[in-house]
């Protein structure tokens, strides 16, 4: 029996074990990480890496180099004002982890167990290992077609309304649930990637694609009698975003994937997930000093409806990349310098302008996509976090809305031509103090704007959503947690008709999906059960396909 050789790699904060052959079980804790008296066994290193990957890497970087949040390296990089973690020591690190910060970092006490916090205090004072290559060759080795295209149905094998299906992420369980939005029935609960971040639909609405924080893309077919996984591939060790080609003539042809670690843009066949090309995103930052950024992660991605391009936001560089997919083997990329650090964003009502949050710069960046140019950058508030934003129309004009992580503020940006275009024409607050809002949501047929407060440290505020009148922009109602569920409210999504709003309850004792009547703001139904495991994002097929928000 051959000895099993194990290589431990810290990838986006996640320790991954690669088996190189043999069957003999290795001795646990055979190797220890020891730096200046700090000792971590292999088991501890793996556990800490998984925690970091799940809860910290998004803000602090795959290799702990910092992004929206500061670096978390034992010694501060040259020229970086943030102290090294060794200088902060056990007490300092514990204080930050347990209590969070006013700038938007949540308090983890009560969410993470005390022994997990103790482990993270040690882990953050140890240097992270180097991330290995993961290119086209390695991606192809993970590609799997489960149901060939020729064996798939050519029309739906059921009479359900696919347009009103909801894909629901149950991130901690590594699953995606597909729910019939008309009947509220659970149609399937499918094992996907770890910590799924978003779902996107094909241009036809037939396929649902999930991407997890393990970089795994899962392709779900809604034409089958029950939704079925038909293909899988891993595009990187860590990721957040995918989207498909939506321009006329390219519907359902290509899929784009944004890698966090390694940092690259990968293009796939949207019917089979066969890898086509990989383009690294490392390069100079948008700033005048032209700092070279190796870990240039791809944050949000959107597909244009007016041109054969995707908009890929290169987080640490502050670069908006417009990717032309007419030649997917050699995609043409136009880089537009903006501001750091790019995160979430969405379309204005015309779908010609893309608005994206530059968290660390407290700005919203506006891109003219057909003309491939920067329009302007707008000062809003501390750490804007819009999700895809929300489009409303009232006496002030066509408005695109963002919420903020770092302060209690909703900013309304005028998007239509005329006096005040691309300026904040209104700012309002939700009841209570502090930020913590992750998402805003409305619908063209609705008169309401919904806002969550998920990362607010106040348990009273993070367990409610607030509703505003889109005509007057006045606060209309604070919707509190109903009896029989427990946790934080997060991520609102409308049904196709625009008369229901679905809200997730997660990070608590009793998970659920709450369904509200958008006209009366009354609770209609609670979906819960053993299969509902910590739901987060919900994506209506029609709204996602057509970018309705």
C-alpha cells in the first residue's frame, strides 16, 4: 500500500487537501505550523482556513492582502498603514472579531463559537501559504457533462410556469433549492458548490447556473420533470460571479466566470460548460501610482442586452473590464480605470448604463456600456452596497438606489437626461442607527422599495426589513420577524408579477423564507422545514433573465 501524500494549500482562505495517490490514511496533525510561539496543527489549520474562506475572504482578500477590509498579514506590507496582526496580538484581534467595526464588519460573537474565534486569533498571526496555478488545463480536468445536450428534453416535461421559478441559495449546506413560485412547492434541493454566492439564468430562462465560493459552477435544467443538474465545472479555487451571453444571436451560447483565486476571467460553452479560454486579470491599479495588483479578483459580472459584451469588475485594481465575446477564444477586453474596490452593481432602467459600487472609495461608478467609457463617479456614503440596485421612477425622475454597509443611508441617483443627471438627488434613512444594509429591491409594478439591515450589529435591526414609498420616498413600515422563525432577514426578491416579495431568514435557530403581499405588506406564507437550511439569495427566473430590479 502506497503512502498517501498530502499537499495543503490555503486557497482564498480555504485549506484544500489534494490526494496524490495511495490509500493509507495519514496521521492527523503530523505537521505543525509554528511561528514565534504560535502553533497550529494540520487539523486546526484546515478548520481555520475554512472559517476564513467562508466568512472573511470576501472583504480581506483570498491571500489576506486586504480589499474592502484591511490586510490580515502577520507583518504589515511596506507602506501599509494598517498594523500587522502580530502587533495587534491575541487581545486586539479578538476584540475586532467579537465586536466588529462601525465601517461594516459584523460582530462575530454569537455567530462563531468561542473556540472558533480563539482559533481564528491564532490563524491570523500565521502567514498564508502561496496559491498555486489553476489554469485552462486544470479547469478542463474538472469538467463533467452529466446529461449530454442530445439527451436533454427539447421542451418542458411539465406544465409549470418556469418564469416564476425561484432558485434559493442555502449557502452553508452547499445546496440550491428550486421552488415553484406559483404553488410554493419545493421542486428540488440540489447539491452544488460550497457557499454558493449567486445564481444566474440563461438568456432563454431554461438553465440556472450557480457559482460557489469553491469556484464550482453547477448547471441546472428546468425543462426536466424535476430540475436536474446537467453539467459541472470548477473555474477557480474561489469565486463569486457568473453570467451568460444575452445579446441577440448569442443567446445561451457562452458563459463567463470571474475567478477570485486565481484571479482570472474564464469563458465556457453555456450548453455544456466546456472551458474555452482563460484570461488573467492581474495588472496595474486605477490609481496614479500604478501599483501592480497580482490578486485582482473579479467581483460582479453583468451581461449586456445592447452589445455582445459582459461587464466584469476587477475589484482590487478598480478596473471595469468590458469583455467582447464574439471571439471567445481571444476575447477583446476594454479596461476602464475607475476607483477601488469594485463590488456589486446593476443596470439603470435603459440597460445602457452600468452602476457599480467602489466600496473603499465610497463612490458609485457609472459606465456607458455601448460607448465603452466612464461617465462619472458619484460620492454617496460609507461603503455603498446596492446588490444590483433598484430602479424607481417618481417626480424626481428615473432613480437608481443604493444602500450602504457603513452608515444608515439610502442614496437616490438620477439617471435620466436633464438637470441633475448622475447626481444624488435624495438621501433618506431607515429607522434606527448604523448601517449594515446589503440589498435594496423594487419592481416596475410595485410602489414599494424594500431594504434589509442584515449586518447591523443591533439584533433588533438585523432581524427586520424596512419598506419605503417609491413616490414620496417616505418610510412606510418596518416589518419585524414573525413568530416561529429566528435569525436575520436578508435579500428580498419579487415574483414575476411584482405582487409578492420573498425574504430569507438565516444565521439563526429556525431558518425560513417569508413571502409578503407587496400591496398590503402583510405576511402571506412561511416556507420552512428540514430542507430549508440557512437560505440567503433568492432569484426569480424571469426577473434574473431580464434584469428586473
